[in-house]
């Protein structure tokens, strides 16, 4: 299989910055991806607020946090074979 496994996701040094965020959050992988990674920005009730993709051959994608209230949010990072969740804070 050539897709990104759960173990690879766990080991991947994925950066979310800035955190805390004011107006944008970048999600960056350490190297070019061979498969798309699907991203979801989620509130603490589980509602998906925004989606994005780090496309194959790329390393970065963004979420616009300007419309969000201050608080804690989750970013779900999904491949075909696994997912990880990271916490981000919006604070102005």
C-alpha cells in the first residue's frame, strides 16, 4: 500500500502554527506528501467548521480563523488509513 498509515501519521512531525492563532492557522508536513491529507477544523461539540486538504506533492494548507470565537478547537488530520487530532487555540 502506498497510502499514509496510522503509524506514519503518528510519527509525522506535523506543525500547526501559529498556536495560539489570531487570523490563520497553517498545517504543515515536514516533507512532500505522496497522498492527500484531509483536514477538518472542529469545535469542541464535534461540529466541522472548515475543511482543507494538503495535496499530494505539497506540504501546507491553511484555515481562516478570523470568523471564529476565541477558544479551543481541534484539527483532524486524516489519510485513507488513519487520523490524528491536534488542539489549537484561537486568541485575540
